[in-house]
């Protein structure tokens, strides 16, 4: 694999809960030797409490307000890999920051697969409901068009194994770099 460290610009991951933004983002940043940020992690560090606690104390609206601020701060950095939270695309201001300040990759995964990945997880407040699959289907219905309008690339992950997805991601970045080198 040729070196990609020279690739300019930010890489931002978007997609639903469990799509792999945090895990793939972290691994990609290590591979590219870039700083990695996760907007949820940054919020936890800033507030000193967990995401479920922010939801409990301030509701989803309070969380979205904080998320909007942190996305503005993080997308203003250069040369980073950023994993956003699944709801980051809900606000037009976030969509504009992401779209204009970096290359946005949508990790597209159907709700049924996301359900299998997240069903034992207790850290995502929106999925602590009687029927999380139904919630994921509804979130997919509302958000999939927003992810698509924000993304520069859509990676169809489906049922692929983790390392196969990671390889597809590297291939996509490499093709993009070669195109940019060719155009430049
Ligand atoms: N093909 C895949 N791509 C990305 N993650 C995968 C894949 N298959 C399984 N996973 C698992 O799904 C989970 C995704 O969680 P996470 O990275 O926290 O997602 P997000 O930040 O998008 O909510 C991880 O445990 C990861 O190992
Ligand atoms: O989809 C959402 O609205 C949310 C996704 C979560 O991040 P992940 O997508 O990393 O799980 C986190 O920001 C919060 O629980 C809300
Ligand atoms: Mg995450």
C-alpha cells in the first residue's frame, strides 16, 4: 500500500449508530498517522460525564446543542480523522461544517445489521427502548437522505467483515488521492 500520509485535508465519518465510525476512524487515523477525534469522546472529556448522563440531565436537545459546538470546533482543525455521533447530520449547521471542511464518508449499513451489532450495548440512550430495531429503522428512514446529501463518498458496508471494510476504505482513499494527484 503506497503512503497516504501526504493526503491533504480532513476525513469525517458519518452514519448510524454501530456503523463503525469510531472503530474504523480510530484505525484509519493510526494507519495514516493522523490525530483522531470522536465528537462523543470529546464531549465526555469536556463535560466530565458520559453520553447517557448528558441525555439524562439535559435531554436530547441539550446534547445536540453541545454536539453542534464541538463539531464546529473539531471540523475547524486540519489533517484529522473525525468520527461523529450518528445524529450529527440532523442540524444544517453541522452538515455544512462537515461538507465544507473535509471529505465526508458515509458508512452505509442497513438497520437490521446495526441492530445485531448494538443489541447488547447500553451506552446509546436512543436505543434503550422496547423495540430498538424499529427505532433503527425509523432513524434510517429519516437520516439516510441526510447522510447521502452530506457525504462525498458512500461506503456500502452491508454484512462485510470488519477488515474487508477497512480495506475498502483504504482503497477508496487511495483512488481519491490518485485522482487528486492526476488532476493536480
Ligand atoms: N464491517 C464492519 N465495519 C465496521 N464495524 C464493524 C464491522 N463489523 C462489525 N463491526 C463492529 O461494529 C461495532 C461498531 O461500533 P462503533 O465503531 O462504535 O460504531 P459507531 O461509532 O458508528 O457507532 C464495533 O464493535 C465493530 O467492531
Ligand atoms: O445516533 C445518534 O443520535 C447518537 C449516536 C451516538 O454516537 P454513535 O453513532 O457513535 O453511536 C451518540 O452520539 C448519541 O448516543 C446519539
Ligand atoms: Mg461512535
